[in-house]
């Protein structure tokens, strides 16, 4: 995502193979799991994409 952002792409389709990760990215709930900080970082990056 950082690479796409650095290149200036805004209309990007991201695919993932984990239902749980996809759910957590779309959720506005705080994630206190082991990957919670990664999920939050990805959410912050996704704000820049349509």
C-alpha cells in the first residue's frame, strides 16, 4: 500500500485471502490482537485510496 501511495495511485483494488483481516480492516473497532498495530497502519493507508 505504501508503494502504491508513493506512486500516486488512488483507484486501486486490494485483494486479500484472509476473511478475518478483511473484516478487521473494514471495522472501526480497535484491534488489540498481535496484529492490531499492523491493521491500524493499513487502515490509515487505505484512507488515501478510493
